[in-house]
């Protein structure tokens, strides 16, 4: 059966018109350090992996949550390996469409199929799941860490945001801190990296969730293997506090939104050896695709926009910025 051709053009419907956007050619290999392959609403994970490889993604870290994901650990592990096999076939069938293959990207020296050997996952319970966290769930986290494809724990953390539209109330703060600290302790003992989800309630100038999480990191410890503050949406001072604790800072599509000038200022000030890019797909597609279902290939838009914005502020070479993010991801996440 002939494979369906994959498009590297992305569409967005604006009122009655469909606008088309081509993925930017990467300036260096790309790493999507935080994706949710189990959470697509309409898209196929294998096709998304293949399309990511064709735009220059050479490392991807996805998430498995024993509570919120609709499958058990064994089913997830089988599905992930199946997606990788299917994506490999799609990449080979669409190799001619790959970006940067004509020497436009000197740093992109490996073929698209290289991504298939660099897809890994983190296991962890999101703060929304804190009330359902049990010893049995913790055992599943430990079991996942014995899998060759599992490299750490995430996303874990604290979420104090009250979502009135969806009727979501945060779990009691003390319970969230306890569950976060338990998972953090596993990571410290096993010396595996963690990815943190930290969100304050709207209008909380004191940034209570971040303050409580930073206190837990000081008390329990930061894994020597690394710590990533995922989906960063705060100011420069918060970034600097996280870096002082040894964290890397991951910037996603939301950092490209018009209103998030403060986040772009933080990105421009983040030490080069601490920056990472992510999609958090299927959520928060970057500009100009905001509002569509996000996928790993869209990291190309985020990396391009943020690298060029930082370069305009600092005078750095945008190639060096993207290259630094790649090297940081490889060092942390393999």
C-alpha cells in the first residue's frame, strides 16, 4: 500500500479563508523537549513524528501520565514503539520533502530517520492528578523507569490556577506539594531528569506556585541529571531564580503570542546553556498558527521566531541560539 504524501505546509482557517504557512528551514537541528503524543484530538501520532523529522526535528520527548492517559503503561509502550515503526516508513516514503537537505542547514547533518532513535518519554503525574496518586501509581512510575525509552520524570509540579470556564479547581495545595515532592524524591534517588509544570492563579503577583515549588526543590533536591521548567510563561526574575536552582528553561508556542513580551524578554536573558524549545502539543500552537491543533513539527516556527527575536535584542547569531538549544536538549534528554 502506497504511503500518503506528507505536507510540510500548515493551514489555519481565518473566518472564511484558509491561510497557508510553510515551516521555516531550521538553523540547527531541532528538539521538541515536551510533547504529548497520546493527546492528539484528530492527528495521527506516527504522521506527526514523520512530519517533525522532515522539518528538522532530531530529538523528541513525550509524556506518559499513569492517571490522565487513557491507557496503561504496557499499552503506551507498545503504542509508542508502533508509532516509531510507522513513522520510519512514512519518513522514507517522503524523504524528498525534507527541509534543509540542500545545504541550507549546515548543522543538520543527519537524515530525518535519525529522529526515530532519539524519541524518549518521561513518566509522571500532573498536579491535576494529585488526588488520585497512590502507592500503586508510584509503583507504575518506578516500573516505567526500567524501560530503555523512559529517561526521567515529568511533568510534575504545582498548578494553583482556577479555571472557571472549564470548572477546574486545583487540588489542595498541601496535597499537590506532597505528590510533587514524592515524585521529585524518586528522580533524585534515581538521578533522572525532571520536567516541571508550574502555574499560578490568575493575577497572583506573588507567584505562589513557583515559590512553593522552588522551596520543595531546595528541601528535596534537584536531580543532578537535570531539571526543566516546562512551558515557561513568567518574567525574567522568575527565570533567574529557576536558573539559580540549576533548572533549564523551556519556551513553547505561547512565548510567540503577541501579549507575551515579558516572556520573550526572559528568553533573551536566559543563559544560552539553559535554553530549550518545546511544543507542549497538541496545545498552544505558535504564531502564526495559534488556535490550531499543535504538533511537533511546529517547533520550527517557535525556534525560528524566538531565535530571531533574541538576536534582534542581543546581537547574537540566531544560528548560535538554535544550536545552543539543540546541544542543551541532547545533553539533558539524549
